[in-house]
C-alpha cells in the first residue's frame, strides 16, 4: 500500500469535510440558502484578504481574475510596470501585452526578489505609469516579494498596485489595506484549502476609480457587473455552487484557527522545511524564500524530473518540479493550506531516501531531524 | 417533511454518484490519472456534441465560453447577425458590442422562433457578415430555434454559425457537424448533469481558420492555447478537477443510456409537460416549444412571483419564474438532465394545487392525468 500525498503548490489537499460538503444535493443559486452562505463566504474572504474592500468571486482559474484585473482598470496604450522574476510575473506581462498595454518590465533573476528601489526609480522616471504589477509569492521560484515595501513606494503615485496573491494567500502575509494593495488576486486551490475553479479579486477605492476610465473590452470578468451583483450577495453568472460550499467550510476552519495562527503555521512549516533541506546538504533555490513553497536546487548529477517521478512512484507523494527554464533543476515542496507538521516530515523523509537512491549521498534522517528541531520549538 | 426538488433550468440535479465522485481526495492535474480521465471526458463531449471537432473545456460559467467564441473568431469593426428573442440572444449582442463588433440584430418577439428566411435575407443583403449568432434553446422563453435550417442557410456563405447550446445540449438535438455549426457553446450544469463551473466549446475547421484572422484581445479564454493543451489532453490553466471528475461520471451515464435515448427521454418529458399544462387549461408561452424547458403563461389574476414562492415554500420544489420583461408572467419547468417521468409528475401536481390555491381554478389531477397518458405511450 502506498497512500497518495499531495504537496504541490496547487491544487492542494482539501479537508474531507469540505470535500463532502460538495456532495450535498444541487440547489439553486438565486435563493435565500445560497445568499446566506455566499454572504458568509464574502465576509470570510475579506477576513483572509485583511481588507474592508469588496472581494469578488469568479468561476474560473486564478488566471481569469488576473486578466480581469488588467481589462477592468486599464486602457490600450497605457504604460505599466511589471515585475518579472518567474513564470507568474511573466504572465502579468503577457496579459497586459494581449490587451495592448505597454509593459515596462523590471526583470529579476529567477530566485531573487525585486528591490523596491527599482520600482521607485521607474515610477520617478515615468510619471504616467498607470499600474505596478507584482507577485506576492512567485510560485515558480518560491520567491517572496516585499509587497509592503512596494506599497510604500507606489502609495504616493497615481499608479495602482496590482498583486497576484494566488498561491500565497493565507501562507505569506497579505495586508491588503495596510500595504495599499489596490487589486489583489487569489485562487481557491491553494491556501484556501478548496478545489480549483474559483478566483477572487479585492478592489480598493482607487481601483474602482480606475475602472471608470478603463476602456478595454470585458464581459464575463466585468468587475462593474460583479460589484453590482455583490451588493445583492449574488454573482452575475451562475456560480460554481459546490466549490462555494466547500470554500465556506474551509473559510470557517481558517476563522476558527485565526488568520494569524494560519500564517504562523505556514511560517513554522517553511522554517522547518528550509532547516531540513540545509541539513540534507542541499541548497535552497530562492534567495527570498516564501512560506508558501520551498524550492530545492537539485544537486549536480541528479535529474530533477526523475526525482519527482521517483517520489511519486516509490512513495506516492506529489511534489512539483521546476517550470520552463528551471525544469529538472529544482523541486518544490508546498507546505500550503491543509498541511501540518507531520505532513511536512512526510515530505522531507522521502526526499532524503529518493535523492540517495539516485546517487547523491544524504545522511538518512538528517533533514527530518533538523525539521523536528524547528517544529519542537513550537 | 418537505423534500427539496430542483427543476429550474440550471443548475439541475446532479446524480448522487457524480456528487460523491467529487468527494475523492484532491489530486494533481498534471498527472497520468488526470490525463486518462480528461481524455475520456473529451471523447464523451464529442459524443454529446455529435461532432468530430475538438471540444474545449474551461473553468467558467457558460457565459465565459460565449465571450471566448466572440473574442477568438472576430475583429473589432466586424459585422455579425444576432438573433435576439430573449435574454440569452441579447447576451450574444451585448458581448459582441463590448468588443466593438457591429451587431445587426434580428429581433424576434419573445416566445417566437426566428424564421431562417430572415437570416438568409440579411446574409444576401450584406456579404461581409462574419458570423451568425443563435441560441438553440432560448431558456428565457423556452423557444427552440431550428439550427438545422439556419445551418443550411449559413453553410453557403463565408459567415460562421455560432450557437449557444448551453441549456439545450442533451435535451434538444444538436447535430453540430451535420448542421454545420462552427462554434457550439455548452455548460456543465444543464443536460450534462454536472454542477456549474465548466463551459465547453466545439470548433469546426472554419472556426479555427477564423481564429487566425481574429485580433480581439483574449488570454484566459484563448482558444489557440486551449487547443494546443487539448492536444496533450491538458488545459492551459488549472482545471476545476472535481467538476471534471463529476462530469466523467455523468458522461458515462449518458453514454450508457445513449445520446439518442437521452434526447428521446427529454422529448417525451416535454410532450408530457405540454399535454399536462394544456389539460390544466393553462397556456404554453412558447410558440416553438423546446424539450429543455416548458414555459407556462401565468393565468390572469395570479401573480407569477407569488406562485414560484408558494411552490418553493409549500411543496419544496424550485421552478423558475420569468426573467426581465417576463418577470411574474411565466413560470418555467425544466425537465432537464437528471429527470425522469415521475420527477415530471412531481412538478405538475404542485402546480395544479398551487395555482388553485392562488385563486385560479384547475381540476386537480387533470394535468397529471394528461401527462401520464403521454408517458404511458412510451
């Protein structure tokens, strides 16, 4: 017997109670029953986004809401800054370019975090920049971006701060209001412990103001329509009801644990993961490690694709490999969402065994021991 | 005790087996497990669309795929014909207008079906029309459109035929290939007996050709990217895995019943519904009644909104009222998807009782008896 264990950065495991909640008989969404649960979901989303702004819910992957963030706040010909330090930063740029928005890229070595100064410099150089796009946790490199510092820089300009928090929400701190994040985008299948298929967008007053001048085409992802429906605890188009039901249960679990404790749990798991990796004699890939996901540089002589395959086949554990230019070069452990201390140890142990088996010597148990020491500190 | 019964035109009831399939532990979508089930889903979708064309799957409501159909095949400034005979025909026009596409509307009285001649006339008048938009079942009026006849008219022109089959797929016949439908759009939460949150699009060779000249902006709903992923039995962005799992089970049920039998079942239920309504002395609203949904004109002196409320409150049955200008004027019974003979009788009986109670006399049992006679014919 090999149990299946899922520790990739999304979709993440869903609590059985949330899974089973989806199995209740179908019901209509234009009813008091749905309004009541959707109302609670909307409050829960504000709680995890740490915002008093409205948070919209769409039936889509996170990318759909990213597109909405561009199409609803900008015009063709606008100029924006995009931090590109991985696959998801690049996605912001691609979306903007698809809509005829001029992208001034701030390119960052994969594995590094952007220096907020660079954003300040560009904003000084070009007073007409309409938005700054960043990524809270760049999942492809496990890099955490200092959104608080970027917010401090952007706050005094007319530019919007638009943040992809899809993987990081609930794992790395996102102080939407305190940091002046105008648009934050998230997805259901990460820290929110819900299956994939829902995307979320918070909108500040400044973002809602920008919507008024935006002339880019939009329909399904129209924030104006979604805001009008939200006023009536509704959605413009049929919501993905079972996913909303699962989300309600998972949000209740987060509320019960409190967002502060949830964030601290992710911090502890990430510190333990990093200590474990270093005790194995392996290298962390990210120079600004996130609490969402930990990336390990695959040691010379080991094929990262084979390693991921062996972990899956021999131990039943799904981790993530590298994407695009990092394919085969890193592996990524997501200690994300419905994940506790022993889950983390269950990810470190097979890495020790599998890397050894692929010819790179690791003292068995060394990583687990180091992680235990961090976890034991509490 | 009052059991809940759902007979609105979407979301529709989901078989318990499909609901429970969603409760299985989360698993990753870039795996052999997902590829195998998604491959079977893709084959099943072709089967129900009656097409050899590729059928794309998106995590979204049906409206998202409608937007994709516009954004992927047209350019700003193009001219198109849109049949507008209800809320959903109007939606095609709204989407086109959002993208700067010129709409030549073919307006049809709500309750009537378009005459294919009118489309032929417009196509002759304007050789530069790039697409004809129609709705297989206009859910807001319960009107069936003769897509076969429209296909025969459009086939000899350079225009694409783009059809909203969201509510009607599996309930009213859609011969995508035989009728020359270039783009057909569907949703999971209707005849496919799956929860809301997935949308589907079939693309003919002509549609894929049109994609090459389209310059409208798109990203999440990019058909080009979705087609490239489909080649690898994959999706460009994280799919809504549990909904795909539920869909697989429901598609297997449809295959087992066969699409011909599924369509005949919907035909029989619709005939029985219509006979029942007429035997109650009530009037059918649609002059071209669909097999997806039956619309009843609320008799003078009865408030349709109150009637829907009473049916819900007294009998636990969810039917749909009228939308927009039909609010309060019609009620709609969806005999759609996971619905059998006795479900239909369970919808007619409370209508008899509730209409009576609201002051319009109906001979109790008359509608049910007439429906039984149709059903007994087999």
